[in-house]
C-alpha cells in the first residue's frame, strides 16, 4: 500500500471521528433544549387528555361535546394564538443568538398585548358555542353539551396566551427547565383535582373542567413568579412603553404565522366536523377525536424537538452561521425520525388498549381499533413535518410553517426549521394546497362517496399530511441559508432598540 493511500485512510478515519463528535455535540445541544420542552408539552397536553378521559367515563354525550369543543373551537382559537405567538419564539431566538438580550422582554410584552386583544375578539366562539354547533347541523344534545363546555374553556384559553409566550421566551434563552418542573406539577395537580371533583365530590362535567382551568393557571402563576422574581435579569427589565413601539411589524409577522398555523389546525377541525355528519355521529366524533388526541399526545414529544429546532436554527441564524444551520437540521431530522419509528410501533400494537382509558363504549373502541394501522403511520409522518415547519420565522420573509400535525414526526422538524428561518408565507401556500386542495377532498370522497366512514376521512388526513411532508422537505432542501442569514441580520439590526 502506497503512502498516499495510507494518508487518505487516516484522513477518512479522522473525518469519521470528527463527524461523530459533531453529531454528539449537536445532539447534546438539541436535547438540552428539547428535554424540558418535551416534559412541558407532554404534561400540558396531558391535562387535555386526562380531562377527556374523566369526561368519557361520565357519559358519551358529554364526551362528544368535549370532543367538538376541544377539536373545533379550541383548535380554531389555538391555531390563531399559537401562530401569532410563534413570532415571539422567532424574535426571541434570533435576539438571543445576536446577544440583544434586552429586546427579549420587550418582544414578550408585545406578544401579550397582541394575543390578549386577539383572544378577546374571538370570545364569541366560546360564548355562543351551542348556537354555532346547532347552526352547522350537529345533534341537539351534543351541541348543548358543547355550549356549556365552551364557556368552561374560557379561563383555560386566557391562561394559554401567557403559557405559550412565556415558554417560547424562556426556551429561547435555554431556561425552560423551570417550565418542565411547573408543567409536571401541573399534571399531578390536575389529575388529583379531577379525581377529587369528579369522583369524590361528584361535581361531574363541571368538576372536570374546573380542574383543567385551575391547573392551567397554576402553571402561569408559577411562570410569572420566575420571571418577575429576578431569575431572568438580562432579558426581563420590567414593563416598558417600548412594547408599544414598532408594534405593527410584529403584528404583521404574528398574522403571517397565525394564518400558517390556522390552515393546519383548522384542517383537523374540519375533519372532526365531517365526522359529526355520519350516521352514528356520536360514535364517529368520539372515535375520531380520541384517535386524534392519542397521536397528538405522542406528537408532543416531537413538538419538544421542534422547539429545539426553532431555538437552534434561530440561534445559528442570529450568529450568522449558515453551515451550522444546515448541520443542525440534519441531526434534528435523524432524531425526529427515530422517535417517529418508536411511536409507529406503539400505535400499531397498543392503540386499542389505550382507548379504554377514554371510554367504556365498545362501539367507539371498535372504531378506534379499525384505525390502528392508520394511527401508526400518522404518528410516523407527524414526527417529520412539525420540525421542518417549526417556529423559526424571520420577520418579513416568505416561508410559512405549521405546527401540531398528527401525521408527520419528521415533518415536525421541518416545521421548526421553517419557523426558525422565517419562511411562513411559502409554508402557508403549501398547507393550503396539500390540506385543502388534496387531503380534504380525498377524505370527503373516501368517507362519503365510497362509504369508508371514519377510515376514509382519516385516510384523507394522512394523504394531505404526506404530500405536505414531501413539499416541506423539498422547500427546506432548496432554501438558500446564506441568504436567510443576511435577512436575519438586517432585520435584527432594524428592530433593535438602543
């Protein structure tokens, strides 16, 4: 063997070792951010799932009413709030990367102001819940139950505003471990109060909803204590009138993100609404909602990875390192896909057993069991999409992303990448075409024309998310990251307050 061959092999071996070390280092950075986020998201969404479980063992009508409100009304409002709040994650992540720490507290205050006004304007969705569901043709008993539950959800959605934005603000500066601890305590408190109110004090449906609201505000108050108590000295310097300055660009970015997220979340809401028009509406709504929540709860793990994607991409863009952005995306995708495969196995093997946690209705359980294979693939796809579409939007850029989709684990990473880089507008167009131009018509044809019922609707959902995943992968692949770095730098300079 000649000397050149020996040198070449040694160099290849060194590159392999260096690559392994880089992957390990990047994975540590990702999980340092993602672990608290995973705990927080799983615990917070777990309160929704636990409430559904308690209500499911009260009676089937209230379970259907809860499913309608949580999947339609709350998702409708959440889509707007999560989307608009993603501007906070984008701006805070990039400001932290650029060491503009004083701007992070101002961005947080701006988001509170914008989101509070937005939610107040959306309150009629909850106040007139019963009338709205009757108007769209839902069964009278289910609609009346949904109307009562809608009113009970109002304190919860106001708490959600602060919870969403504070988590994004803390995560951007890698101080979200406190959120993980508080969210874990929230879950325990919620389960305890739910049992106390529903089974011990026999408060029924009202008790289950009261437990949800109490635990939600416990989390928010704990976050307030942490921020106002001096644990964020560099980024929180008290309330400031600067929050009202240059607010219109933030509003535009928030609206752009809001539209992007809404197109995704409303897609699922419409599919649940379609299930309500089937022959046995109560069973169809309950089965579809339970399936959706099972996958969504698993997806909270991926949302934690998506949050890490947002922070990593936003930080590296803020530092001006396009190469680090590309490498981070590759590691994020590998991590997300591995988790997606694990969830695929869990859904395929145990989805029917999990259903017993929500209801004793054998018709609903049987319907969910027929969806087990589709549930498994939904969990797999859901692990990719949100990370790529993520929450890394850059002000005034043209790439839109989506969050919380039970059909793309790898897509989760894609969503996070897109938001972190500010590509919301493009993602919004992709969502519109894939979900409403492809997935929804396919679901209607399969469910109603070919009489596949709930399976047909879920197949349409899956097909829409699959096409979205492919489009997002192509978009991220074609993005010029050097150009995105320049855009980020220019916007951070323009928005910084001396």
